[in-house]
């Protein structure tokens, strides 16, 4: 999906909005995003089946979440390249041998006087009437 990074950012912002609407100051979340290929496998037992994603890109997303401050969203350079957000510079990431460039997701930028999506409208994957970002 060509707009997966933007959709991931929209989902992260929607999660933040939903948690804020709960009105519980003790409830804080962190979100980490990374863009890249992953391996997805089915995990089965006698009661249910679920899916698990693995690989360095999953590891990086997990580390971004762990490095994020409460109520913030961190994204990697690969996600930034597709979604454009605030640079935080090179950061050491536990379990990764070299520092990576990290960005803080703060919202959606305006493009040529036109917003990519309606202002702070939460993306609802169950709403089939919503169009993918960037598509007519």
C-alpha cells in the first residue's frame, strides 16, 4: 500500500485523540512507527489463531515506542520520508548497531494551502466510506 506510512501516522494520531477524549490524566500512551518489510506468520493453537510480525523493522517500531515520551509519537527516517514530520536527529537504539534518524510526529502538514485530510479527523479503518489519503 503506497500510503502506508501516512495511514500509520493517521492511526497513531487517532489513538492519541481517542485516549485524550477519555479524560483520564493518568492514562498516557506512547507510539512508535517504522516503515519497511516484515515477516508475518500465523500462530495457532487448539483454541485460536493469531498473527505475529517479526524482523528488524518491527524491532525498530518497538524501540521507537519505548523511546517516546508519554503522549508522543516517534517515527523513523523511513516513515518520515513518506510522511514528513519533526526531526529529532540521530538516536542510539538498543539492539541496533548504528544510530538511526528519529522524528517526532506532531500532526499532518498542509500542502499547497490544502490539507491532506480534514483537520484532526480520526481515521476509522472500519469506515469503508473514507478514502485512502492521497487518492481521489
